[in-house]
């Protein structure tokens, strides 16, 4: 997986998302990466914001989620998850692609998988729009 962000550390970390988060067949690695990007963009540090700031952010996000507010914010994660499930039929790699027994098997599959390419492109496009870069 290539993040395209130009950050070598992120490129290394993103490898752990492949194959449904570390070859588990679980949550799609492309979707996991998009969600991590949201956290990096909109996440809060309770050590900086304190307990009040943390609660405020939580309640603002919940309010915006209930009101289906447009615009960026952590509540966007719920919307992208539901759109992803609708687009691909599942959130799980083993349902969207298939289970993998090894990194080599995954690499071979990824080299020829239009499904994984579509999921990567979809997540990159959706994520770019939601964080205001699309």
C-alpha cells in the first residue's frame, strides 16, 4: 500500500494494514488507512485539550453525526464506513478479496487484483474529499 503522502514512516506503517490489517482478513486495509488519516487530521490529544476539551469534541461530533452535518470532522468516519460497506458489500478483507496465508500470497494477489485497486482508489478519493484535498 502506498499512502502517497511522502512520509517514509507512514509508508512503512501502512504495510501492516494490508490483507485486512496484518493478514487477518479483518477490516480492509485501505479503509483502515483512510480512518487512520482521519484520526491524524481531526483527532484530539486529551493531554493537550484536557478532560473538558475531550468531552466537548466528543459531544460536538455526536451532535453533528445525529444532524448529519456536512463538512469535515470525525463524524465523517461513520459516513465513509457506511458508503464503503454499500460499495464493496462488506468491511472485511476476507469478504471483499479473500483470506491470505502469507505476505508473498498477498503480494501476488495485490499485483493482479482489480478489487483491491478499486478499494484503494475509492478510499483515497473519498478521504481526499473529506479532508478537503480533493
